[in-house]
């Protein structure tokens, strides 16, 4: 059974291309890699003439106490997604195996 | 960016978003009542929005941003159900991560969970009945949905903060330069990844794609043949 791996190849090339360009940009410039949200916030401050700190949440919200904790929460978010993905693809795979063996 | 949108605009975007969410919940309930078989696919689509929107990737332009992952769900389930899944993800991020907030949730829903999917869906309808390869369709839809999300975000900010000279459009260009330029490489990568995922779904579970009438039997069969997958060894009823 010959499988066509064209799409896999394209994806790998795209990801690699992304990484290479990223590394090149990273090596040449002095980029902070702030979130675009942060850069956007600065732009708002620039346009309105108010400092970034003067914008406070309209509705009080819980803020992760540190960047460490924040990254944990983001990791949990991806983990939840990953578990669901693995489960469903495994489920489908099992279903397929069963129907083809019958 | 809680607090960065004036409250008037928060209300406007909430009002725009709510009908979509309500329609989405209604659609979701009727679909679930009809057939539980869609639940796994819904899980996969939701999982991808969860994973991709949590990945804050440093982009080539020197700032970082996250993909949205809404394209897959848009193709499989349409705009309204995607809105609901997107809203859940945004709520999670607003409550636990202080990434966005309750007042700006409306605006975020309009850009990520509604506007992006709407644009993606338009592209999908345009390409659906043409001879374009279905994976290219998935790629285009995903990339467009991702990009349009940030176009809308820029527009929302521009409406709230028009520049003193040049007004809304000048502001829009400024915000667009921040968000969308960062987003273009990410959109391309995201499109490739979700097209690949779609390929695996087509390989393992083609009947569900067919049943949802996402693509026709012929299109799926053709994709399976050209991809040289197990299609040849299988007798289709």
C-alpha cells in the first residue's frame, strides 16, 4: 500500500519555514516577543494619550499570580484538548478496525 | 485586553454576539438529540480550538500571537455551533487566564468565534461545489478564518480609538499592522495543520464527513483515492 504523503510534507515544510524565518528574525533584531495584545495595548495608549496602566478592567477579574502559573493554566488548556483528540481518534480507529475485521 | 475597550463598545459587541450564541446552542441541542454520532467530531473540533488558541507562538514579525483553530469546526458544523465552542474557550481564558475579560468577551466572540468563522464559511461555500481539492478548501477556510479574526479585532479597536488625524481608517491600519502581519505566517501554518487533520478524519471516518454533508461522496472518494489511502482495499456500500 503506497501512501501519498504530500500533505504531510507540505505541513512539515511550512512549519520548518516558519521556524527558520523566526530564528533568522530573532538572531538579527532585538525583539522582545511581546504578545500582540501587549503591543496593541501600547498602541491604544499612544492613540489616546493615556498610559497603559491607566486602563483598568471594567469588571474585576482574577489574574494569575505569576507567569509560571499562567503558563500552567495554558498547558492545562492544551492538555484538555490533547486528551479529547487522542480519545476520539483512538475511538474512531477502533471502530474502523472492528468494522473492517467483521 | 480587559479594560481597553470603552463600555459602550463592550455592550455593542455583546449584543452582536448573543444571537449567534443562542442560535448555536439551539442548533447544537437539536443536532445532539438527532444523532449522538457527531459528538466525537464535535470533540475534535473543540479540542483544536482549545489547543491552538492556547499556543502563543512567537511569530516572525517579532511579536507573538495565537492561532484560532476555528476553521475545522466551521467546515464541519457551520458558524453557529463554532460560535458556541469558541465562546467556551474564550470564557475559559477570560476567567482563568486574565486573557481577555468578561466585558470584552462580546468583542472577542465577535472576532474569533463569529466573524472569523463567518468569513471562513463564505469561502467554504464558494469552494465546496467546485473541483478544488478538499484539502485546499480546508486550508483556505482555516487561514481566512484566522486572519479575519484579527482584521476584526483591529477594526474593533479602531472604531473605539480612531486616530486624531485620519480617523478610523488610520487607526485600523495601525492596529492591523500589529495583529494581522503577525498573524499571516501563523494563519498559513494553521491552515496546513488543520488540512492535515482533516485528511486523517477523511481517512479514518469518512462516513461522518459525508453524513454531515460537508463534502459530497464523490469528492471524499476522490480525495481518498488520490491520497492513496486504504480506500482501495475497502468495499464501500
